C-alpha cells in the first residue's frame, strides 16, 4: 500500500526577496549620504595666486588726460562779425599775433562819440578857465579902485577932523566924512571877501570840469579798447589749439573765440573712483603712462567734490615728457598711497573691496580640489589686497570671478 508523503513549503524565494529589498534600501541610504561630485574647472580659465608675506605697496589707478598747466581763453569783448581769420589751430603764435578780425560799426560809432564828448569837455574847460580868469581880473580891478577910494575917503575924513578942531568946518561935515570913510572900509572888506570866494569857487569849478574830463577819457579809452579788441590777438606765446569760428559768423560778448596753450608744460588730470580716492593726499608720488613712456609726477591737487562717481586728481609732471605727449592725450596714472610692512597679501580677487569679508576657493594641498573658505580682507591696492584672516602663507586661491559656482562648496581644478 502506497503511503502519501507530506511536502514541506519552499521558503527560500521569500528569503532571497527580503535580502534583496534590504540590500536595495542599504544601497539607497548609502548613496544618499554620498557627497555630490565636485564640478570641474579648467585651470587655464581661472586665475590662481599664492598668499605671500612681505612688504606691500598700496596704489590706486585711474585714467585721465594730459592738459596744459597754463591755458589762455580768448573771449569776445564786444559783439561783432568775423571778417578775417589769419591763423588756424595747431599753429604757433606770439603775443602780438593777430588771430582774427571782427567788425561792428556800432562799436566804432560809440568810440567816435566818446572822442567827441571828450573834446567838447576839454573845450568847455578852456572856456571856463577863461571866464573865471576874466572874472577874477575884473574883481581885482574893482578891488583896486575901491582900495583907492577907501584910502581917499580915509584921508579926507582925517583932514576934516583936523579942520573941525580949528572950527574951520562944521561938525556935520566932519561926521559925514567919517561915515564915508567907514562905508568905504566895509565895502573894501566885502570886496576882498568876494574875491576870495571867487577864487575858491573857480578852483572847485575847474576841478569838477577836470573830473568830468577824466571820466570821459576813461570812457574813450574803454571804447578804443573795444575797437582794438576786434583785432583778436593771442596775448602770449604758445600754440593755438581751438578756434571754433568761421567767416561771417556773428559773436556776442563773452563768446569763446580761441584757446592758446603752452604745450611744453603739461599736467595729468586723473579720474579716480570715489571709493579709492579717500586716501589720496597732495604731495604723494605718482606715475603717468603716456603710452610712449612712463613719467614720474606728484599729486598737486585733489578735487573737493566727486563728479559722476570719480574724483579729479591733478598730477604735476616736472620731468621731460616723452615724444608724442600733447594736450588731451589719454593717459593712465597710478598714485602711490603708502608702503606697508610685513603683511599677508594676495592678488586682488574679482569684486574684492577693502576692509570686507568674501569667500574664495582655496586649493587643498596636494590635491586638485578647491574648497570655499571665508576670508577677511584689509587694505587694498591696484593689484593686491591685504589678508587679515582666513588664509595662511603659501595658500593658493582662485582670484577669478566664480559667481557661476555659488551653489557649490568645492570645485575640481584641472
């Protein structure tokens, strides 16, 4: 008789499935805990520099132009029309060189009228002097006659008094003679006073007329100067650099006619960013690159106010300028602020500002990986900046703009 055998269930597939699931979970957890691969940056596309310790020269740099130290602007004193132009820009001129001629009939008429008024005033002075002198002589003649009459009356009164004492004349006649002598004496005194008043008045009238003549002379000189100014002269030796007028053009008083400069004496006007100009002082050394050579100079003036984000700095150039240096030539200047002692410094990273904190990628020693580290910066220069904290001597850092990698903490530099 056959006896049926009972078959045990096979549990191995379930065990294998559970083990697989556990392995999958473990792998998933492990992979989630793995660090993402660092992006790769080509070494040739970034700028690397090494932190070093030593002296550091602080400088600021700015573009600018060469300008003459002495500029003479010629402006119109009167309105007029340009009749002739004798010299064109670029020509050397002397002080008496006539640059152009203007014309204005009204100005010439005014000058003639001023001359006529002056001549009329001088004629009036001559007539007044003659009249006053005639009056003085007439008064002196009258005074002389009156003195004679007064002396005669006095002598007659004395004689009448003497005759009265001897009873030869009546008392009334003697009294009348004395009164006549007294009257003549009073008239003589009044006429002398009139003569002194006349003399004083004559001096005042002559002085007033002379003052009027002096004023008219000043007006005439001014009018002559206006006429002469229409012959526009350079005024001093130099080079004519601007003459923005053409024949027939009408100019008004104050219009710029020409510009004369001395090209052998030039200075540099640099435009320094307002954030970098705070430490610039008069007397600091500077270098100006004219593209044909570098010239040493000294800061002579710093503008008190900023304009369009820059500060104007003037640099005198006492040395001989390179050939080709001329007004309005574009140059680049560097101003030396100070020399620091033993400090940690590195090349200036992109976007770095002095006395600030920024993050830089520092290369790990013996590796091609660079990690982001915070760095505290100090005083800055044109191409270098002081490292206060965050880096040590010998560290290599990336100075290029790494804003494209702001989302990662490390990169691989190959």
